[in-house]
């Protein structure tokens, strides 16, 4: 059972779950940026910008991994 959990991150399902949770994080960062702009808090706004860059990078990496897994799949191209 531990081996199944270990390989979950490398499965398509695991990548979809990671993609979804990362996308959910984007909503949180957007909310944080909106509140920071309303309050005029430049430090929180800078934190939101850095977090958004990290999320964008994470999504790009997950997309690449999904494409790599899908190389054998005709439908994913």
C-alpha cells in the first residue's frame, strides 16, 4: 500500500490533483493581492506577486509532466 501512495504523484490522477490544488492556490493569491491593494500594503502585495510567480511555475511544471505521461496516449497528443 505504501508503494501505491509513493507512485501516486507520478500518476495521471496525482498530477490532476496537484494541478487542481495549485489552481486553487491561485484563487487564494488573487484574494490576497486584492486585499493588499485595498489596504495599500506594498509588502503583502509583493508577497502575492512572488506567490503568483511560484504558482505559475508550478503549473508549468505540472503541465510538462502531464504531457510527458501522455506521450503514449493518442488523445493527449
